[in-house]
């Protein structure tokens, strides 16, 4: 008999299982995939750690979370400095003085701020009502049209005028020459990959892979006092109230017989004509500033495509609109009444979580139980 059955060996499940084992509890972790680590899973291809489910760059200002993850992995000093490609024109991301100089030829912060303000006033936007208006208010029409509109509409499969303003409120805009995308005190990627980090977290804990909890629920429920469920909340209830919507992502991975394809880990393709949203070149995550892999003869790239989620696809991003928020709240009413089941993580809470926020939530849950 286990104290806890943890459904899902991703970040939330792994952190919960590790902390509860440390507290003396008996834990079983299951996952329907054939590997642990959830969407942060990395696998070695051509000597390079490849992020199978998309780029994951750890960043946080939470020292408690940083101290926790560095117990299980040594992090490199990778800094996320993506590039935007608009029909062959290359721009710095996040939007900063390099971007403004390339776009308008301005050379001082005062000139850049004046140009943005001029374009904002031309639009006569007082209170942004959608993502388009929010973006124009932040960076002006020129940058919106070239670097925001096409990418965002590919990513979400909806017009920017139909998306809520808050999606882009965190968009970094800097009047400095700073290419670091994340405004975070701690940033990097685990040496050896995320899979190795999760393996260290789950060391000594019973794990069963290729096990679908929803298929064997009755049998699995009988062997644990409590269930921590990190799968989709609507699937838990057999979609009784309807399907929650997600954006999904699929990847085209290519091993190339050249040492360097694009010279950067992340390049976003911001025009609407290019089918993919971005290209990831994985070796620059792992080796970045360390350049340990500069002499590897091959490289691995992933073209990333966004698509509408359908049952059977991998759910990635919850769709942030009123309809889905209302449906989730109805499911949550049921979830809150469960005496034996705890819902957590991105799918269990239908919430877009950065990695550090997932870890912080799992740690907080454990503390509330242990106390």
C-alpha cells in the first residue's frame, strides 16, 4: 500500500514524489509515456541533448526554487537571446535598442521611446481591448506588423484582434542593449539534460512507465491512500462537461551533417507565410557559452509547428478565453470535492505554468501536507 500514487512523471509529479519520499512517505509514480520527465524530456541524438517536446529554458527569481533544483543538477550559464527572422531580416528579441535601431535607424533610447509614442498616438488606443491593441501600445505598429502579428497568429491559430490583451502584457520591451529575454536572476539548462535531473529527483522511488492511469483507475486507486493527478482535468472526468481546448505543437527534427545551422539556439519566424513558428538548434542550449560542443560535426534542428489540439494530440497551451475558463471552473468545482485526489500541474489545473512556478506550486503543496 502506497501513501501516494503520483500520476505523471513530469516536473510537478517528480517534485511532489521526491519531497514526500524525503518526508518518509511511500510513493509510486506512473506515467503513460515510455519515459519520465514529461514535456521537459531530453534525449541524446548525435551526441546532443535534444528537447523532444520543445525548448525548455529554466529561469527564476525564486531563490528557494533555484536552491531546490540545483540539488539535482548543475546548470550551465545559457542565456536566452532569441532572434526574429522576418523574410530574411534579422531582429533582436526581446525588443531592445538593437531591434529599434534595425527597424527605424534610431540610436538613442530617447529617439526609440519617441518613435514608439508617435506610433501609439496615431492609433488612438486608450485602453487596449485585444492583443493587437496591446502590442501596438507597447511597441508601435511597425514592430507589431513585422515581429508580433504573424508569429502570434500562427502560435494561437486566431487573429490578434480575437486574442485577449493580457497574453502579451509580459512582452519585454527595453530601451537598453540587453538581449537576455528573461528578466531572471537565475537562468540556465541542466548539464546532461532535464531527463537526468528528473532521474536524480526520482532516485529510490518506485516508477512504472507505459501505464495509463485512466485505463486502470480502479486497480491503481486501490493501492494508494491518496492520488496526485497531473493529467488533463477534463479527461479525469471523462469529458463529461465537454473538452477543454489547447494549442498543440508538433516538431520536425532533422540531423544535419554540418556543425552549425543557424548560429543560435532559437530563431522565431515572424512572417505569416513561413509555416513553422521557430527553429531550435539544440546544441547551442547545451553548449551555449561553454562551447564544449563546438567541434561536434553534426547538429540537430527542430522546426516547430503550432496546431489546434484534437483528442489524441499532446496538449501544450491552455486556450485563455472566457469559454474555456468557465468550463474549467465547472470541472474545478468537482475536483475540489474529491477527498482522495489532488490535482496539480499544467494540465491538472488548466494553467500555463513556467517551470519555476510548477516547482514552487509542488513544493508549497508538500509543505502544507507535511506541516
